[in-house]
C-alpha cells in the first residue's frame, strides 16, 4: 500500500546547558577519552561539473585534501533549523532577564555527504566566513574550522580519535545516488513511501523543539561575546539536527538562554573567569594544579581598556557597580573640578588625616565621578552621596571615611585607563611603558598572548613556549593543555539527550497508532 507522509510535531522543549548537560558524567568521559591528531591544513576548492546529481539546483561541491586523500563534499542549505524570530535571553547586572531577537542568517547552514562514501555525513556552517562543523566518513569523525585572518581560505581539519564521537551510520549501504535521493525525500513536502505496516511510523516527519541554556563557562569560552555564543550554539545544533534527520527527525532551535554573569545553578570550574584571566589545566594524576595565571598587565581588553592584575577596570563599569544600569563615567570637567578639591568626595589619596588634591594630569585616578544616575543606591553605613552641577552636567560621587574597614568602592581602581596609553597606578596616571615588559606579541609568533609571568600563552593549535609549532595551546605555566575540543563532546551529549527524549515520544505514538488499529479490528469481529 502507499502511505502518505505525515508530520508529527513533538512540542518537547529540551533544557540543556552546554558543557554541563543533563548527563555531565557522559560528557566528562567523552572529554577524558577524546584526543586529536595533528590537524591538516586544508584549502577547500569549489568543484563544478561533478555529474548531474551533484549539480542539481541548490547543491554545492567542494574538494578537501585531508586524512591522506582527497574528498569531495556535496552539500546544500538547510531550510529548517531555527525558529524565527528566535528569542535569546541574557541577564542584566541586576540579574533581570532580558530578551532579544537577533538576526539569524538562513543561507549558511549546510548538510550533505561525501562523494563515494555511502556511510557519510556532512554538517557545516559558513556564517563566519569559512567552514565550521563536522564531517563523518564511515567510522571516522573530523572537525573542521577556519584559520582566523587567513588570506588563502585555510582551514584546520582535526581527526577525532574517540569512541564517544563516533556516530553510528543510521542508513547503511546507500550509494551516492541513493544518498542524494534520500536528502531529496527529506525536503519534499508531499513525498510518499511504499513500506509494510511494521515500519509505517517511519514515514512521519518528527519535529523536536530545542531550547539551549549556555552556562557561564561556555560564555567565557566564547570570548564573552554574545554573537560568538550564538554562532557556536547554531553550529552544534546544526550538527545534531543533521544526525537526527537520518531518523526523519528535525531538531529546531526555539530559544537560547545565556548565563552571561554567573551560573544560575552553582558549578565547579577552573576555567578562566574573565577576559583578562587565562585557563589552567591539571594533569589528572595529582591533586595539585598550576597556580593562577592571567593576562600580562597592559594588554588591551574590551572598550579600549587594559588588563591589570587579572581585571579589565573601566570608569563606566565602576559607575554601574555603584549606581546601577545606565550610569556612566562623568565628563572630564567633573573629574578635574571635584578631585582637585582634596576632600572625602574628591582626592588622590590620604596622607595621615589629610586628603591630597589631584593634579590635573591625575584627576581620572582619584575618586570615580559618574553621571546619568537614575536611582539612588542602597548605601553602606557611614556612606554619603554627593551630586554637583558642573557645566550643565550633574556629577555624582561617593565618599569614604577614614577608619572604615570596608572596601572603598569609590576610589578609581588601579589599571583603569586615564588616557591613551596611560593607566592609573596608586592614584597616579602613568604610561604603560613603566610596566617593564619582556614579552610581546612578536615573542609569541603572533599566535598567543603574554601572561603575568611574561611567558607566551599560545592559542589552540600552537604549542608553548613560543607558539612556533602545532600543539594544543597553553603555556609553560598553565599545565598540560588538553587536546579535547568543545564541539564534538557537546554534539555527542546533546544527541544522546535528544534521543532519550525522542524514544518515549516514538513509543507513545506507536502504541497509540497500532493499538487503536488492533482495538478496531478486534471489535469488528
């Protein structure tokens, strides 16, 4: 008999957090067992005239040389991956939930197969300007990513050596033609299948709605960049969807929540805590781990500021910490006028019981002066706010009494920028050249960053001490950097979680579908 294709939409929302998912033990095992061989440097070449099937409308073909041989990849754009508009939830500094609807391109997520390999799977993203994603060839899995700033379209292809990252082929023995026909079927809106009643359920398309929660570690891993977080999530979901499309199931991302300030649920982590920190790795055989290392003082961080003592201090950020969201650093006239007064609201240090006036050149290094204050904060005991009108601007500052044993939140923090190439140190605005550096970007072959011990912390793909040779990144101070990659363990864990949620839904459907048939037949007798 001919069975019409039906769509079954499972309104199941899967809540996961990346790196610490529903099954953290499984992920940790995948991470322990996973290792990578040295990557191949690949330049994908676009291929034309590969035969009628590969040249069908919408299909793209590329040639890649890796794993000791040449592979031709055929792929096309996915039509269903992300609901539109997709909500992205983040948190304000007051821990309030904020919702945005970012633009999501619909023409840069691909799936396909490798020519001549029936048991193959390709899932790639080109949204960042290169290929990023996964290629499965028989029982081997590869991860591909573009080399940043490459002028020749270079990519790195890693062979993932792990049982955890091997995805068993779900349709065996397909020829190239059959694989192509299968992908055509999955997109067709009104396809029909001829199957016996035992497999009637397979003719239905299943839709699984997925919400991804990104923990703080993954946010830091993504360089504390919301766009980078979203890009990474889309890449992972794209791979998971490609795997499950082989089972007639579409995984649709319907939302993202990003824990951008801290984990909503407490988790143990030794990852970097901010952009001026660096990760360390334990060797796995001793309870002793490397001491904390961080970015070398004076290296630029966000908003034109500089890292200093593991922090990226800024006047604006300090104003928000005191006066809340919306507050910002006041104008230069506020700093000059108030910090030159030499009182508890404006000074550049204390000598005995005397407040020292700031020299004009040091005015940005005294007390922090703020404007655009909307709400009066809850003050600690013995704290007083002052507001002063200067040149049409209301300048706000907070005092500090001698003898108080609480931190002075109103003093400008060391390392805060006080001018181009200058930072505040001990209430003085000094040039960065005073931070005697012996490590520079050139020392690290432009492939790493200097740490507080003046050693190179190499980016992933390069090895210390000088980032000259291929390796796993890190420094001589940070312990043995792991060869583990982030995407494939996430794909394995997310895929397993989706499967465990999918199977009960399939069972319920089968029971309802075939159970009703059996009951109807029995009653007619």
